[in-house]
C-alpha cells in the first residue's frame, strides 16, 4: 500500500468547493483484504488508536456508521479507511473537518482516489502520511508493506508529535477567532505567511492582522506596552492603580530593590509575554535572586515590583470598550486525601477539554521545574497526598498556555474597574489591549478594596474569553472585525473569472481594458503575466491560484479579472472560493489525454467550476453545447447566454422569459452586438467599430467582445463605458501579445497568433479566408509536442486546402517528441487532405521557419504565423529586412539556383534547403 500521487487543492476544484487533498493510493495485494477479512483485531486496534472514529457517520449517516461499515457484510477497503483516519487525525489536532470521498479508479485495479478535507496544507499532508503509517502498523505482519513502519515507532508518540507539528503551523486561537468572525460577516481572508499574518478583505479594502495586532495598531503603543516600566509611570501619572516598581540588571540590585519596595515582591522580564519568566510572592533575598535569574533568561533587564494580593484578571478592551473580563487561576490540583499530586495531575489532564498546547480549550499541566519549585514552597513533592480540599499551585502565573484555568466575570465587573481598564488602554494608545489587573473581588471598586494594574498587553490572547473554563464565552473577535470593517463597509472587490479552451486571454484583456476605461484599477491574471492597472508586474503563465492570490493581495486594485486555465484547475483548484461573474467561452479538443482528462465531457466538467462558484452572473456561450449544459450547475442569480445565432431557440425563450442574453443581430449597417435584460432590448455596438474584430471579419473576436461586454454589464459598468472600452481595445502586440496581431509594415501582411489547437487554428484560418488578399496565403504551422497525434492531425486539417503554401515546424520545447516528429505528422496530414507536396515545407526550427515564410513573402501576400516563443518571433517579424525576398522573380530564381540543392527529408522530394536551412518548394528552386 503506497501513495502514488498527491494533489493539494486550495480552493474550488473538481472534488469540492473548499480545500481538499487528493491521494492516488495503490493498495497492491491489500485490494483483496477488506476490513472484514482483516478481522476484529485490525478494527478494534484502529478504534483504540482513534476513539473518535466511533462518531463518524459515513454512508449510514449516523454516529457509528463508519465502524458499522467496517464490520458488516464485506466491510470496506483501506482507501476508504485511510480517508476517515486522515480526517480524524485533523480532528484530534483541533481542526473541524468532515468531508471525504473515496472511489476506485476505473481500469486500474487496486488504485483509489482518496479525497479528504483539510484546513492547513502541511497538517493535511502529514495527516495522510500518518494515517497510512498507522494502518500499516495495524496490519498483520505478513501483509505489512516492507519499510512502512520503523521498528521503534510508537503510535502515542507519533500522535502527540503530529498534534505539536500541527499547532506549530496552525493559526493561534486568537487569530483563528478573528478569522472565524470575519467569515461570519462574509469577509474573505488570506494567510500571508506561516505564522499569524492574515489579510482580511481583498484589494484596496483589505485590512491586516497579526495575532490580535491590527494594521491600525500604533507602533508607539506596542512599544510602550512592551516597556513595563514606562507603562507603570504613565498609568501612575494618571492616578490609575499600579504597583511600586524598579528596573534592575543584577542580582544585588534586585535584592536591594525588593527591600526598598517591601516584601513580598514579584520579578518579571522587562519585555516578556505569556507569563514567561515571572515569579510572584517572593519573600526572601534568595527567592528574589532565583526569580531574577529566571526572568533574565527572557530579558536582560528585570522588573522588581510590589506584590499585590488578589486574583489575576484579564480585562480586554477593543476600540475603547471593555468587551470581556476573565479571572485566571494558575495551574493547580485540589487534594482529595487519597491520590498523590502526580496522580491528581493525571486526573486533571484526563479532562477531555485539556490538550497539547492550544489544541483544546485547556492545556495539560506539566510537572516541570516550575512545578517542582512551587511544590517545594508548599513542602510537598509529586508523591505527597494533599488533604481533601487543599489547593496545590503548580504554576506561579495564571496563563492558560501553562495549564491555568479561566472564569468569565464580564457580567459582574464593577463599573469603576471597567472604566479603569478603558482609561489604561486609551492612555497607552492601543486599539486592542489587555489589562492584567489584580483584585480580591472584581465586583468591587478598586477605589474601595485596592488592587492594581500589573501591565498592559498589546496583542492580548482571546482564548480565555472565547472559550473560558467556566462561565459565558464572549465574542472577543467580533468587536475587532467591526472596528476594522464597520457594518456596511466593503471588504471585497468584484471578481470576474474567465475560462474556455480558446479566447480567454483576449476576453480577459478586453474586460480589464473596459474596467480601466470605466475608472477602475483592475488586477488581471493571464497566460503571460499578472497585470496591475495595465502594467505587468509578474511575467509568465499566471492563470492558476497563486496568481489569483497575488492580484487579490494587491492593495491598489479595486476589481479583479482572473483568466482561469484548465491546468491550474486540475493541479490546484481555483484561487478564490467564489467570484461575482464567471464565464465559459467554449470547450474544444485541447490537452486531452493529460492528467486523466480524456474526453470533452471531462474537460467541460473541469471548466464548469468557474460558473459553479459564480454568485451574481454566469456568462455562457450558448453556441457551444458543452457550455450550454453548464447552466444546470450554477447557483448564480443571473444566467447570461451569449449567441452569434439570432435564431437560437433556447436563447429566444430565455429572453422572452425576461432573462439576460447577448446576441449578434444583422442590420443595415452590419452586425450589432445587442444586450437583452428583463425585457429590455439594448443595442450596444456595431462589430465593425471594434478594432479587435478587424471590421467584423474576426468572428472569434466578435464573440470574445460579446462575452467581455456581458461580463462588464454584469459587473455594473455603464453602457457607454463598455462601448468606449471595446472601441479602444485593439490586438496590437503591446495590448494582446500573440492574439491576432497584425504587422503591415512589410509589402505583405503578417497575421501573428498563438493558436495551438484545432479550434483556435481553424478560427484564424477562417479569418485569413475572409481578408482581401491579392497574392498568396502562406501559413507557418505547428502543434505542442505533448498533444496526441490525432490533435496534431486535427490542427493540420484545420488549415488544409486554405493556403498556397504550408511551412510545418515544431516548438522549442519538444515535450517528449523527436526533433522533427511534430512537423512530419502535420505534413503527412496535409498530404492526406490533398495538399500538393510542392506546397509543403518542413523546417523544424521556429526561427528558421518564420524566416523562410518572410523571405517567401511578396507584395499582396498574407502570412499567417502561429508562434510559440511570442516575443522572440514578433521581434523577428518586425525587424525583418525584406530586400532579398522582394527582388524581381528572375533574379530571385537565379539566386536560389546558385544554392546547393540537397533533399531536406527523403520522403519529401519536393523540398530543398538553402545555406540558411530554409526549405523552399522545388518549383521555386527551378
């Protein structure tokens, strides 16, 4: 049993609309060993290791259903068991995940697709690996895969280490409470690092938090809160209750300060937190020295201050209001006259609310050096049996992270104490702050019974408030989110996502241009990079979830246009949970036979994700049957159909029912892009007025413009702005590299495109036929090496019979093919379609192929060049000097005749090659 492949989906995917991990698991011989055959020992051992599995419902949909499934009839297979174990492991680590799905893979016996939900990527991966190891450890020895379980492996240790590993990478309880409060308010979030830096909201509306420090927290206030001596002075100057305090750097200075202040005293680090290094109730010079050295481990300077009697309280102030008050009690045990202290600690730690670190509401108590010191003060040790009711404190501070408990006292705090806390935090200047206040009774005023402020905390923990040991949980995070995002304040930028086999880059660029002309600052992802406000900031194919996060993290943008490609969807899912407008242009044969996508139906299922997560509008190409069927899979409020067929029956009925559509309608002056919405008929723009359509001849760009207009309309952009955007968008290389670029500076016209599948190539071939050409039509053709042979043939078929000469080449990246394999396949396909041998040249190298086409060009000719290395090839075209190609025909013939003739390929005798490697038809050589 082994994992063959792992895929991590951070957003909506083929398997779920939330983060999941997919494992391709090979059971090997264990395919013949379902749980029933493995026997009760295996099942019972699994339940003993993970008792929480008893709550899994599985197919029976009731608690215990999974266990029942393992025991009944033929049982279940280990792929399904691994799914549940991976989920339960995350549950015991404190993550609330429930979803899983396991299916056998057709045609591959014993291989399963195991999908399970995760919250943190690293934890999810580790859960799958530990689940596999646990299952292997429980197998009979003769079935256990060799090397799958180390000899010294112990489940309990591995489990605890997994929990610690998870918590080192998890958002802390305070940060997570803020994230959950944001989610409840519909505010999206992104984790920006491996710690607790989180972005709330998108684009220009974003706010950032790090733990409970917000982007609005004053740096001076944080520094001041960390300076305990200065804080003490400021609060004391305002008449607030604070203890006497001195800052020292040596043992002798500490003891002298303690004597001046008067015993008992407290020692604590100058800039510590979480209660680390604090010692309280010190009553002698020796204890002060010990406390000084303990604090010195945290900070070079140590504070000695008077010891205040009373309980430790944390008072949480947010945005000038006290939102929670908690009494904290140090970790302790209460004697029963029967059990030893060590046994009492075990009993306390058996509380299901206690876990490792921040795993649960409470933390386990450890019998460490500090516990030994506290016991020594009381004259006991771990073997002592305290009398019934006697409290043995094992910690000097009341922090939850060291085993303390918390009791909510928000409802009983005295108004004077409440006001005191607010004044203290306001004096320090914190937007979110915690006051550590000692009082014998928080329900009585400090003015009457005394008490004092120990310190003020920037980044106060919320754990004690949101999940107290006793009392009412308080919403500590909600007021912070409401401060950052007042009710009604925006947190999201509009998001438009575009997918399809062809046209998505041009459509994305059109839409981004429209929005920019309408006054927005768009962020766009595309196949050639990330663009912010029209400027490329990152170069490369950026059509996956990483680039989506880049755009949404940019504080400048106020609208996002996300080109979403098949590869990213298959590999990692979408980068956002939902989009406002989603569009699917078409589903055509491309990339089939890769990553398990073998049919158009499977490809459509992948691309459908974009409209599945659209909330406001789904824009669908009604002329593509695969896209049309997607209407049944979206929950968007509005479906907008786009059609170039004004007689489309379904669209007609949709319009008559008040639906939204964009149709191409014929008129006296040409063809008009027309919008329909709620019974309104809205003529938008004549196609010949859109430069990208080449006076309406480029029908594929007419359709792209219709989709872009429909999406802009769905985003609420005004009609005049849509018209202006379409009128000013062209297909220059600068604005749309590799998308129907035209170069007219030579005596012949060059049409330059990135088309790399039959549908895209056919669209450009159609355009080449519609253009007025007085000379010849020449095409430079290729196909990606990782496509199937039938796909390469289909590309050749799309141009066959439409051109006067064909130059077949390959891409620089062979993608598993031999050097001239792709051009040979396509040349053979052209021959099969009736193209004459003399009209075909095979020139594998892209630069040489383009050079040959340029040198063949004569006045009035049209060269259609399909390129792969876009920038290099475009520069080659615009810098070409046509003198040699434009000499009179007799002189050109003589020059060619002077070149040594040698067959380029033995099976293409009609082709020769000059000294530059350029393949020319033999008739030209004559």
